């Protein structure tokens, strides 16, 4: 759901869902049974999609910083021994 693919179908299933009866037997879904799950799903989508977006941007920025650091150390084609020499 956090990828925002098909979350509305899952929300509709949550709205239609009914708790099991007293014996624990499952009950048939009832169309538009409760509107309470709507708030949960909307809040989950807002925070969930923001988390995934921030995670994606964080990975990109981390890789960018690693490449930038390598460039500042004398290029991508410098060996570890050459980096030690540059640092010295």
C-alpha cells in the first residue's frame, strides 16, 4: 500500500469487513459497513508514502555523496594505495 498501488481496493475491503461472530466464524462482508477505517487508511497513506519517498531520496543522496567523495579524492580510477598517498 505504501507504494500507492491499489490502496483504494484494500481500503474498500476494510470498509466492507465485518468482525467474526461470537463463535469465531467469519461473516460475509457488508457493503459500506463502517466508515472508521477510512481515516486509518488515509493517515496510513500520508505517512507511509512520505516514509517511502524519504527513504528513496535518502538512498539517492547517500549514493551521490559517495560518488562526490570519490571524485574529491582524485577521481574514480584512483586505487586505495593512491588515495593513501593523496591523503599523506
